[in-house]
């Protein structure tokens, strides 16, 4: 008797503007492909497909009709809760990954955990225990949260005055959600960088069982990889120090011979 084929792991990212180059998409795709044992469907929603790996499925980056400049900030990710089925033919559950994450372990568990839940996210480790999701890493079900889009379209400025950012809005206004197990997702600046002053001589560590490390803000993975923490304000340079971090090169680039070429270029 024939067995039912395993549905592909569905992973999605977004890229708009010029903050992140196309190499962020391609490296994220390669890392995800290395870290799943199943068939993969990888989608990038983008306004620029130049240089994109041909294995990456590209769709136009959806827009959110809210006032400028917030429509091009992280609030734009709320467009994922819109009608993606009619717009792009996307259905089912998708794992969303920000471009500035490093995939360091197997991702299959992200599709097998709490399968009944339509929204599962990383805990915000800058505010632990407060029930706030970090939307660098989340799984969502297409069409399950259209009401979130309707809310911000209806009175965006009300929610902007009520919540600090889009991920707090999502955490407070969504009807139900779960966190991933704490050990699966790490925040580089919180969970990896040693406390001051040990960060001057200790290398940032990859936590045990971490599958994805998020790098919101600064430094980005290529900066942290070489031990650079960009900061314009001189007084913050006193404590914003890190050592070069080899495990980022291993997992973000994933090809030792090409790593030196990329850095040289």
C-alpha cells in the first residue's frame, strides 16, 4: 500500500529595501536546507530578485496599507496575516525566519511542535516572562489571523500609541499562541555574548540545543563573526565589545573555503 508523501517543510522570509543584501537570503536558504531532513519549500517575498538562488521561490513582497514610514518597518511583517492564499497560492503552516538569523540546528522540530497551534514564536529574551514574542522566528497558519491586519488597518495610530512595536502588538492582540521551548531560540546579545567585562576576552558561546540565533539590531551576523559591534556613540563603545565568533562562520556561511573569499570581497 502506498504511503502518503511527507508534506514539504515550508519556510518563508521577507526582504525589502537595501538594508540586507541578497546574500542574506541565499545563506539563509542554504542553512535551512542543511538543517532539514525533509523536502523543503523555501519562499522569499522580495522587491528585488537579482542574484537570488534559483532554488528559492520568489514572490512580490506584500505591502501593508498603514502610514509611512511604519509601512516599511517591522510592522510590514503583519502583511503575512493577510490573504496569502488568494494573493500567492500559499496555504498551510509556514516557518518565518528573519534574514538576520543564524540557523544552528535542525529545524524539523519547529514543524512538529504543538502542531495544533496556529501561531508559535520565539520568546523575547530582552523581556523574559512578560509574554512577548520575538517575531524573528515564528510559525503561522495562513489565513488564521486576518483580524490582526484588519485591526491595524482600522486604527493604526491607536495601536502605535498603545504598543512599542509590532511584536508587542501581535503578542497582546492575537487570540492564542505558544512559545517554542526556551532552549531552541537564542538572542545573540542576551544569550550568547558574555557579560561585561568578560566579553573583552571570552568568545560568544552557542547555547546548547540552540537551533536558531537571532541578531535583531546590531551587530549583524557578518559583524559579529569578525568581532565588530558597530556603534556610533562613543560611550556605548565602552561596553559594546565582542570577540570574533567562529561558530557564526560555520553556520551562517557554511562553507569554510568561501568564507575567506566573502570577507575579502
